[in-house]
């Protein structure tokens, strides 16, 4: 069994070859995946056209269930977008270099899940042709959006986050796109020439690149945290029991990182299997991802317990009643399923054997995300079904229109991701090289001392060349 | 504009408005609903349908919870489970009724959450709903503790008034299309007409000039509609209204989260006062004979 994060003896050319190979000649599995995605997407498009023409009625939305799966799934996708930032920005800053082979697709996941999430408010609002009214554009009538509304903050936060994460993804890809450019022919050559922005890999470019990348990483971390805090304020800023919860911002961020990490595990396994990235997406990296997921799952569980206990020991009778109804009422099966998938199931990741068992991990990671999706649903719907006014107590089951659109969003995400992995290297070649380079240094300290020596050191210097370089 | 200017302007704006909220009211329309007088006949609801072009959605959509009744009459029975005594006391007396219409809260929870400011507070003390501006995010309805906002889930106008029924529509206000939130407006078209009429005649609006459809229709006179602006200072400004007199009589005060209940005669309360929404509708408790 492999114990190192990555083998130090992989040749540079081998890395290029392996990664570039993943971008050519799609096999039958790829086309099947594309077909499934398109199939799901077409159902969603059909449902949306129907809903657009008829109104929100066929979705089974009603009074008092004004929000349902659309908003729940919106939060789910926003949440999934956080792990890419975690891996690429936070782990970049704390210099955890095991992230390097897996951060590229995580970051793509960030961008694409935001692109999916951004569709849901549009699908969900009653008059989607007027969606742009939430943006503060100059109009001769001097009408502005309501800046007190969390939905307007949402619009700002999501567009900012989408722009920056797409930029971050693109900037991080430039050296890799240059490698693609050097190896491509035909239309791909033209595309990569355009995208690599004249990257030659000289010192100045690398220096500017590092600086920009670090700056973007620092910019993105507070942004990612604020985005989901703002999404949580859609609920926390309201007056409703079960929504008006002070711990919601950290709770949402923890839930976001959690579902994102679970999704990273899923995609990790798929890419590793289908693209034969065993040499790069190694099991020790998987184990580390599992540990990260487990840790975040525990944070999420803790915040759940805080929410329950603060309501239980508080004096808000309505919120207490709602909490009891979540455990015992009409939505209790889903609530218990959420608790099981979200808090109990991650304990399987505490076992060494399961952490190294790919099929088991695949199932677990999918179930964790089912749990996290249920969590979002259980935030939105029980509050609407049981709030202050007893006359408005109601139980509602979403109709096929909602389910089709929710499933279709997975198709849309899958389609974007599938196109992505064939156009852009899904493993960061230059960072894997960097990682291997550093690992070699760790193996041979003397080379490191030579490589990191500056001109100025030589004058004050002491000795003969390092033993590692004598022959060179 | 320099940063300094912005801060100075802001502080000038804040001066005198430290408590926040809208201050320069012209009127503050309110109601007093005496539940002792309510017999649950639903006439107010019907009047509202006729006056405000509310869509009749049909049995199926009604049971799905997609009805558009701005004024709904809620029936409550005392629950048999709540103990022996209460069952024997009240069950045979039948249901209690609460007509629920938009409470026109002064600190409305629906207003700050609308992303496009389609719902806002007017100088009349109303929660206005601007249909043309509404994009249908439905956040206002979710944040209304009374659940008194209704959403157009379909284009009801297409099948609610088959010809020649469309001739009965009230021309004073619009028929709403799908995707728009709507709610009780205190018959804002009547308020406008009443104010215009008073202005034409060169006088102040007097109590009784303006009636909402529900108050006009109620056979027992349970609903009283009027101005609350000078409720504690009847001599100044607007004319004293019957509604304001009732509020004073039952010592119900605006801006409070709990009303004076020292004697059984003080029957006034406002629904969910403790949430500090400061509604403008006072209900008078029903007195039940044991």
C-alpha cells in the first residue's frame, strides 16, 4: 500500500503525458455520462418551460409553503461551492501541499456549482423576466433595490463569488494551459494560445503569477465565508421560528464545507477511476480528505447540538414546538435521515479500513451529500409548515415540477463538469511537479541547501559545493 | 462628493430620527374588530372578493392552499384535548371566529426583506404592495407571522372571470397577473377616492368618509375602520375617529408589546404583539358565557 502522498520518482514528462491523456479521446463511459446529464437536464428544461408559462402553481408551492425545494437546492449548491475555496485557498495559505493534485477539479466544482446555484433564484421567483431588478443599476426613474433585504445581499455575494472563483480557477490554470498549448494541434492550439495569455514560464511571469495567486487566495477566503453567511441570513434575518437562529452563519459555512468535501470525495473517486489518476490522486491524499471531512462533520454536528440546546433551554415556545415537530412531526423521517447521514455516518470515516476502501467511500460520500441536501430541505420547509399562526399549519409535498428541476440541476452540473475535464487538465500539472520537487528536497536536505542559496550567501559562504551536486 | 460630505449628510439625516422608522405620517389607518360581534358569516370576505378583484380559484386549488382570500375568516374550536373543564365549558358553544386581514404593521416584517422594495410603508401608515414592482421572491410571505400575504400561483384572470363575469371587475384597481404577491390594502382605492373627494370639497378627511369594503359590509358592525394618527391627542390635526376612541377605551397603545389587562373590561389586544410588529388592527376579545 502506498504511504507517500505522491511518489517522488515520477518524471515531469510522465506527468504531462498522464494528464494530457485524460483530455483526449473520450471513451464510451464519457458519452454515457454526457447522455445521462443531458437527459436529466432536458426534463428540467421541460419542467421550467411549463412553470414559466403557467406560473408557480404546478410546483405545488402554496400558502404557506412559498419556498421549498428550489431554495433548499440553491443552498445545497452554494454550499458545495465552498470546498473548492477551502482546498485551493485555505490549504494553499497554510501550505498543506497534499491538496495540489486534487484542487483543480475542486475549484472547477466551486465555479460550476455556483453557476448551478445561481439558476435557482431565477427559477424560483414568480416573474423571472424581472430578475435584474435586484441589481442596483442606474435607471432614469431612480429606483433602487431594497438594500436592507438579505436577498439583495445574496445577489451581490453570489455574483462576486462567482466572478472571483472563476478568475481564481482561470489564473491557477495559466501555466497548465501553456503546457496544453505546447502539446495541442488544431482548434485546441488556438484556444490554448488565447487562454494561456502568452505564458512562457520566465521568472518574472512566475513571480507575478505567485503574487496574484496568493492575493486572490487571500481575497477569496473571507469572500467564501461571507457568501454562505449571507445565504444563511436569508433565514437568520427573518422572524420565523427555526430560521431566526443566531448560529446560522457558522452552521451554514460548516455545512457548506462538509457537503463540499463529500462532493470532492465523490469526484476524486470518479476521476481517479476513469482517468486512471492513481499515481496522482493517491490513497494517502484520499485519507487526508476523509479526515478533513470527518473533522468538518463533527463541527457541523456540534453546531447542530448548539442550535437544538439553545432552543430547548430558551424561552421561545414557538421555536421549541417547531423543534419538537422536526423530531416527531410529518417531516421527521427526513429529519432523522439527515441526522443519521450527517452526524452518524461520518463516524465510518474514523476507521482506517474504510478510509482505504474506495467503493465504500464512494457510497458514503454520496450519502453524506444526500444528508446535507436533506439538511437544507429541513431548514426551509418545517418552518413554513409550522410557524406562528396555527391557522397556517400545513404539510406540502413538492410536485414533479420541483423534483425534475432539482434533478436537472445535477444534470447541468454534470454536463459543465464533463465538458471541463476534457478541455482543461483536471489535475494541476505544474503544482504536482512542484509538490514532487519539494518532496525530493525533503528526501535530500543537501540539495535543498544548494538550491535555496542566494548569490549573497556565496561570499560569506563557507564550503565546497554540496555533496548532492558534485557530479553535476 | 467627498467622504466627509457623505458622513455629514448622514448625521444630519439621522438627527431627530434616532428611533428609526417612518415618522411623517399623514394618516395612520387602523381597525378595531370586536369579536363579540362577529358571527362568522363571511360577508366581509365576500365583500373583499368583490371590491378587490380577488380571483376565485376553485375547489381544487383552494384545497391545495392556493386561495387568494385577502380577508379570511378563521374558525377555532376549543380543543377537546386541553382538559376536561374546558371541553365541558366551551365545546357546545361552537366555534370562535377571527377575521384575519393584513394587520398593516407599523414595524412590518415583510417590508425590510423585499429585495426590490415592492412593499413599503406609505405616509398613510399602510403596507403598500406595488404589484408592478414585485418580482415574486415570496420572502415577504415567509416572513409574515400572520401569513396574510397571498401569491398569484397562476394567471387567475384567465379563468376566474369567464365572460361576461369580467364585467363585474372593479375598475378602480388592477387584476394581478401570475407571479405577484398581493394582500389586503385596506381598500387603498377607496382611501384615495375619499381623500381626493375631501380635497375637492376643500376640507379635511373626516371619520366615516372612508370605509373599507369589509367594514361597510359587516352586518353586525364588528369591524370599525378609521384613522389612528392622533389616537392619544384627539384635539390636534386629523379628526378623531370612532376607531381611535375604541382603542382609547380599551387602553390599547401602539408601540407596545403587551397591553393593559387589569380589568376584564379591557378586552383589546393585537395579534402577536410580542413579536413587536406593532400592528394597526385591534381585536376585542370574545367574552364567552360559561
